[in-house]
C-alpha cells in the first residue's frame, strides 16, 4: 500500500507531498497539476515494470514494433520543473510503502532522482536512488565518509548496500547501469543478500501493480476474445472479465445488486453469448421481465460503472487504481453509490483507488477516512508552480464540512481561496466560506 508520494521539481511541483490512503480524492481547478500527479505515479509504475528511463519517459515498443507503454505526457525537457535553475534538469520522486501483513510501524521508502545526461546525447540517468525498510537497504549517497558518496564512475551508478553479518565498516559496493533504476537491477547480482532482494522485490511488486484506467464506452461495448480476463486500460475485454466475476456466485450477487442500485434497470442476470461466426464473447444484461439488452444499448455511465465493478470485485483485484474524473457519466443522484462501492472495497485492504474529480456530489458524501485523504491542488496567484494540501488541514475545514458540506465548498471555490490564504497567512485564523 502506498501511503504518500513526494514530488520534487517534477512538472509544476517544487516540493510537494500527496497523502495517500485507501481511497484518495484529488480536487483542483483545470490546469492546476492534477494530471501531473498521475504522470508521477505512471513514472513509478514504469520503474516497477523494469523499464529503462528512456522507455518510461519516451515510450516502449516491442520487438515487432507494437506499443507496450505510452510516453509520459510532455516533451523531455518538460518532465523536470521548468525554471529549475538551482538543480538543473532533474527531478526526484519518492513513495512511502506500507507492506501488507507487516507490523503497523513497518514502512518502506523508495526514492529516485533523475537528471538529463548531457554527455549521453541528452538522455536520462539516475543520479540518486535509495531503498529503506527499517533501515537503509541500499543508497547511492551514504555520506561523505563513504567513497561511494562521491559517485566517481560516469559509466555506472554506485550503490552501498546495507551491511550484512561479518561486515564491520561498509556493506557491499554495487555498480549498476545509470539508464535504468537500480531497484530492478538488484536481482541480477547473485551475491546480493536474499533479504535485500526480498525488500527490492516487495517495492517492485507494489509499483508494478498500479493500473491507470481511462475507460471508453466504445471499447467496452466491443465483444471480447475468449480467455481474456484482464480489463484493458480503456475497458477492453469487459464481457470476458465480467464472465469470470460471475463464475463466483457471491461476486455475481454483489455485481447484480450494485447494478440494481445504480440504475433503474431491474437486472436479473448477466449473459455472455458467443458469436457463432467469430467466436467472440458478447455482453447481455437480462432484466426481470426477460428483456435482454446488449452492451450496445447500455448507457455510457452504466458501462463505466460495470468496468469499475469488474475491477474492484475481481478475485485477483489488488494494487492501486488511478481514475481521472471517476464520476464521469454517473448521474449526480447516483454518485453516492459509486462512492460507497469504492469505500467498501478499499477498506478491505487489497485495493487502493486514487481519483481526480470536479464533482460536488461526490465530495458531499465522503466518509471520514476519505475526507482525511482528500487533497486540493492549486496554483497561487501569479505563480506557475502548484502546491498540494490536505483539505482537512485547511482553516475551519472540519467545521465547514459539517455545516455546509464539502460539495458546496468545492462549488463556491472555497478550497482554492483557503489554499491561497493559508500560504499567504500561515498564522491566520481561517477564511470564511
């Protein structure tokens, strides 16, 4: 589970931290930087997938030329913060990770700093990297008393591993390629301690398990190839993914119940007929009066909700899901149901959801836990850089939530006003709604 994300000189953030919980909501005006947070998570996801820096930032293609990974938004010079004169063309990201089934006090941390490598055709290289878990597992900058700290090898990133038994002064020295995060190179070195490899693999698994769903109703309406049980980022394979969910009677009952709550449809069953000519699996919703509706007749909002249900109710559902505008296509009167679904599923501990939203209806019904993990992103007046602050930490936020509701505070622009007021008057008493 990811508990925080820190962004230093990344896109339009100087040095900001996002608090991350089971269900994290991000609000803010257009062009405030919400999508840049998604880019930061995508970068870390690329690290977990074992890509090089050029592949993470510029895109990856398979041996046959097929796209495997889309590039991070923006030009290469725009990944690091524009105008960052002091630190050059570099940025730093770090995440705090709370492993499942560990003690409440156990927290891993992964940090990576990337800069332009002007000596290598303007590419990218890792200039700093650290992994800790109840102490340092490895670091590229152990301190001035250690020769590794000077990083005197242009062809490699040097690491100092944590000491193991029998090592008195220093742990092992490791040289890795600077064009790929060290996290995914540790396993290549046979003599690295098993405990260190396990810590690295735990971080890799967390970063690799992220999903970024940008659901398209047209893709979700399409029949699916038999055996495809992973929902595509655009909602591909929805029929076969739902069929797998329906193979479990309890999950199927939950699916039917949620759809009945969300829509006026009196759903009795889901059917998955196979086209006799193509062999593709189709999605059909059967209502109580025996009326059958194909996916082509189902509304966009219902399809989006079905895709979210398929993601969150699946037997192997785990990791973090990032949605932009998760309420898109959902009727305002039914958004509380979407919220209830996500809060219930994320409370179980296997799945995290991070979303951006402009919906006052969604914010109006968040529970206390989600409120504590709701942040506002905004630009201060006459500034190009953005800041991130927990809404609960804004002046009088708790009281105003009770008396007026978060939805009204969002609609009236209070959050952005409070954000600016807090930064300009850090000792101020508050700002009225």
